C-alpha cells in the first residue's frame, strides 16, 4: 500500500485578501489560519446565546404598569386561556384584556407553553387569578420558551441555509453570515427583550427559502403555510412565494401535476391548523376578524 502524500500546510490568506473585512470575518480568518474551523459554529451559537441572555436582563414595555401591563402579560395571558378554555372560546374570551389576535399556530404554541408552565407551577397560568404576575421564576420560564422555540425552528434553518452548497461563498463568509443573522438586533430586542416569538415565524420563512433552494417545492409550500399561520406578518412575503411557485408550475414539464400537488398541500396545511374550528363558520369568521382587525 503506497504511503499517503504528506499533508500540505494551510495557506494563510494574503493581507490584501483580508483588508477591509468586518471584524467577524477577521475572527473567522483567524480560525481558518489556525486550522480551528471546528469550533467556529459552537462558539457562534454560544456567543449568540450570551447576547440573548444579556438582552433579557433588561426591562420590557408595560412592566409593573396595570391594568394591562405589557408584552409579557399578553403572551402569558394567552397561555392561561388556551390551557384552561376549549378552542371554541380562544378567540372570544375577554377581548378587552389582551384578546387573542394571532393565527392558530401561534395559539397552539401558547397552549404548549402554557401546559409546560402549568406542570411546573400552576399559579403562573391560573385563569384570571394570575393576571399581572411578574415573579422572577415566571419571567425566567417565559424567557426560556422564547430561547427554546428559536433554537428549534429558527437557528437550524439559518445554519443549514448558509451551509447549503447552493450558496456560492467561501467558508469565512458563510460563518460570518450565520453570526450576522443570529445577531440581528431588531429580532433580539423584540423577541428576547419583550417576550415575542417572531423568530418562529421567521424560522419557517427561512425553511421556505431552504426548501426552494433544494427544489423541494411541496415542503416549501407547507413551511410557508406554517409561517403564515404563526403570524400574519408573513403575508409580506406571500406575493414573492406565490409568484415563485407559480412560475415553477409554468416552467416545469409536469406543471399541472405540481400545481395540483401544491394546492393540496396548502389546503391540507391550513385545514390541519384550523381543524378545531372547521365545523363553525362563526368561529372561522371570528378568527379572521381577530387576525385582521380591519374594523379597528
């Protein structure tokens, strides 16, 4: 067996190649020079986690301000009402006090987090009796739910998208892009400063782009339906997604079949998420009114 050729040392990038790059790129160039690429992603994720916890140490809108308090109370209240009430009452219950006005997938998220809170400490989500609760433990739980859901939906989508072979960029730019997206300041301040879950909606949107790049159009449609049914803000991206998929139907030799398959996926996705209310037109109308409050 012939001996393997000796390993060639990694060539350091030239000075001109690194001139003017942003600090994060210089950090990743350093890791590349030291042949330490393996620690890049773990360090990025740990640093992103640290920044999120630092943001969470500060206050939030409505803190200690009755009668409706603020963003924390809104999310916590939705957890208590979805846990203790049947779905038929979710979009009708006490609308003057943080009435539920997000699409059903967001309501299911509140239900899941509410059950976790109920198992840990029922007083955090006691129906009506817990209004205005702002204990350190309950806020820690709420902060943790934001982190966990972001880690499950948004972070993997961002990492996989920028690691995709469809993006023509070198290793340093890929790593710097992941870091930049995970440190997007608006998302950090809103989600981790004010107890929001926009990262879940954006995570499904990033998955939509990922599936588009890999030509998995049915998964792309299902993922965007999840984004849209989590927060209505995803409608901003609907024209682009619709135009992209429609163009694929026209350009594909199996366009008619793809069009039918996409239609079935969309109908099935919306049907599953609206299933608890499908038997009542009044319920569906109330969801539509709450999600799109044109009358206000």
